[in-house]
C-alpha cells in the first residue's frame, strides 16, 4: 500500500514541489478506509499479518500486510475513492500548503479558491 501511495500521491506531489511533512501519513488514512471496506466484504482483516513500524518521532503502528490478490482492489479504491474523494479534505485539515500541488494532481476536482 505504501508503494502504491508513494507512486500515486507522494512522488507526484514532490515532483510538483511539495514535500510531505514527516508527521503526515496519508497511507494510514487510506489504510483504515481500505481495511473497513475489506471487512464490509466479509474479509477478516484481523487474521492478516501485520508488521511493526516505528516512526522517527517514536510513534509505533502495525500496518496490515495485504495479500497480493488485494492489490488491484486497493489500486481501484485508492484511485477512484480516496484520491478524488478524500485527499482534498485530508490535506485541507493537515497541511493546506499542499493544496496547489494537489490541484495539479487532481485537475478535475473542485477546489476552493486557493490563496498563498
């Protein structure tokens, strides 16, 4: 999932001149949504393995290790749900400086008037 979000969101934002702050983790936002969606489809995500990840600021998370068979479904969800429908709100709340760069990535999404 992190690889997909890196190539689909983080790298394009960086290419546009925006660097994601260390304390901002959009993959957790998408991960929670995707995990909930899998549970709605009857998949027991509690049985999926997880790995321990420690952030530089000391936070510890245990992201799920999704099977390769979920990759296409994740890509569809990320590109058709999270990115066009949730990314704007995520960045508005977490770091509005990202919005001009996000607008380049999502030209078909309605943005409020952006100011410097």
